[in-house]
């Protein structure tokens, strides 16, 4: 029986609601617990000119948004496909699409979320030290003899969790990374979960309470081609083919074949055998 | 039983870690993680390993760290914890880089090319370069493009930058203590310049000289050899799936 509630939404309704969105933060980290299905919905929505931020390390999700020309400004310390290599579309966009990358590292990013969390004008960063990233960095503020960073807020946080319930309570199998910091820094928090259950606390310890979540949508394998801890690992073969296709000039084709289709069609395209393999790896 | 280069690097790196220290390995760091797990299972049982910062004392080497594989940690933190430990400091931080220079400065941000700056992946955490008591540097490539005389952009500063020493720059703690490449283990001399200390294979020394972007000794240093016990422990306990053997 389908689980329902006032916070429960669909990918279609989510996609239709994104018209006025100007800034987005992506949860998870690198290749795990990333909100890939929400990102594909954002791509389908046609929204562009976005300010994009994330947990400190982003991957395929940021790369497709940047490559598709939907992003004008980025505040993400690290974007890559981890062991697969550099983020291919973002690298290409750097030279041609006029994307502005704000130079930042983990402290400058997380400090911004923390300042927003505390409604403070600045988060002190007492150990910034010296390097070429800090020197002359416009994000660094000097207040009362301290250096720090100002608040970072976004219109919408996109999060992923393996399990959630209609009240928005989430259960993570691995780390919740920066999801709590991001949720508190966002005006609206939307979560995709692999599995929606009546009561999250009956599945595991609630890692993010429902009061931080505005909308929740059930999307099985929603993190694919990235991994969902406790459910399935990242599809490294898919990421390798993606990188190869983009480098060969096939980004638009990738986008059309993989992101401009429904989630059900996307999963059909990936195939049950591949998905079963990713599940088996996560359980190993 | 002969060890692959990656296995040798992991074993030599494990000897750099001491009992009861706290070490952080990055997300895409199979060799440093294997080194840390090996140290825990040999001479440093009290070592605390922060895998990707949040997976505390992982028990399993996985193909990719933050990718959904279960590394079986004994505890799990989040990035609020990482923010705090970055400010508080730990004992050891591992850094890899697109460029690493003679004085151990690391660059993952931007490389100068004839066509203009080429953007790198960036770095999540630069502050541990000076809030950790020491750092250990590593690269999977021994080539002049990676091992440069001076980095184009210092994401993390080593023992000196543009003629100024670490202390002149006001950076606390020891900085980089070792640099691992597939060819050699280098250590800083009295001026903080990295010089080969041990070799990991028998490749022609001329090849090592050509692959290093700064002047190093013409004389080949001694060869590193793992003990049978170390290699057996690595293969049986830390890396039974042979991830480091598969990668050469």
C-alpha cells in the first residue's frame, strides 16, 4: 500500500514546482547519497542561471548541471568522478560557458552553512592559515580581528536518504555528511528516498528529523548512477561511460537519453541485472 | 612473494604512523587507507583512522570510499565533526595532488598551460595542512608534470613557498614529513626540500631523475623491502580482495 502524507510528493510535482528556484544545495558526498533523481528533474524543469553548492565533494550531479548550462555560479570545493577521473562536463564548461567558480575549501563552505544555521553574520575560521586559496579570497571576511565567512543560504536543498517516512524523518545507513547543515541553511528541503515507510524509527535510528524536511518523494534507486549506502553502490561502469561520452562530445546525447526521460524509463535503461549487481556489492 | 608498487607504498606508509595517533584519509585514497589499516593491525593498534573524515576506524578496504560501499566503520560522524577536528587538529593528514613541488606544496586547483589556466578538481580540506601535526604526501605518478619545482597554485603549503619558510608564513605544525611516489619515498632535508630516501623498484635512476621536476641526488638510494610478515598481513587481513595488487 502506498504511503502518503502532506509532505509526500512526486517527481512530476517536484519538477513543476521549480520555476522560481535560483539556488540549490546538493546533499550526500562525492559518489554516495547524492540526489540524482532530483537533479534529473531539475534538468527537465528547464531552470537555469543557478547558484549551485553542495557538500564539499560533488561528482556526476554537479557535472551534468554545469555541463547542461544550468549553472552560472558554483561554490563547491571539489568536483570529480573520484577514481574514474576528472568531471568531464564541468571541465569543458570552464572554458566556454562562463561559469563562475567561487574559490573555497571545506572550511569556507561549511562555515557558510554554519553561519546560516546560527543566523550569524559570520562564522569565525580561526585557523584558515595561508595558501593561495585563502589569499585575496572574497569569501573571507575580517570581523573584530577574526577571519571568517558569511552565511550561505539557498532556496532549495536536495537530499537523498535510503529510507524516510511521510513526516520527513530520515534514516541513513552511512554518514549523513553535511545534510543537516545544508537542511538548516535552506528555505525549502526536498528529500528523495529509496524507500518510503510508514514510520522511519521502526527501520533504524532517525538521522535527520522530519521537522527539517518540507517534501519527500519515494524514488527507488534515486541516487543512481551514484550509490546509496546500505542499498546499492555507485555504478562505476556508468560513470566511466559517461566520462568517455562527454569527452567525445556526446554530452547532449547523454542528457537526452538519461535525464530527459521518466525515472521508470531511466531504470529500465539501466537494467535489472546492473541494479542487482550494485545491490549485491553494497551488501557484500 | 613480491609486493606490487602499491603494496610497497602502503607498507612503507604504514611505518610512518604511530600508535595512538589520529589520521585522516581522503575519499579516494586506497593506498593511505590500506596503510592505516595495516598500521592498526601491526604496530599501532591504538591508531584512530578517520576514513574520508567521517567513517571512524573502517574495517574494510573498499574500491571507492564515498560511493556506497560498506567499509564497516566502528562509528560514523558527519561533516560537523570534520569541521570541528579541522579546527582542533589531528596528528596526520594525507594529501595527493595534481602537482607536488620540491618543498611539499600541493596543488589540486589550477595548472598553468599555454592555453591558460586548467582547472583541477579542487580540494575539500586545505586547513588540515597546518592544523594536523604533520602531513604525508602521495602521488600515483612519478613524472615531471606532477613533481614540479614550484606548484602553480598552492592549495596547501609545504615547507616553503616563494622563498618564505613555513614559520615565516606563520604556519604551525610540522608540514609534510614524507612524499610517496611509485618510484621513491622522499623526505625533506634540513631546508625542507624533498630528496629520495628509498626506492620502490629497480627502474633506471635516470628515469627517476627525468621524472622529478627538481634536482635530486645522482646516486640511487637504497631499495625498500617489506617484511614477509607485513606483506602477509596486508594481503590476508587488510586487502584480501587484492585491490592494491590489481592496481599494480
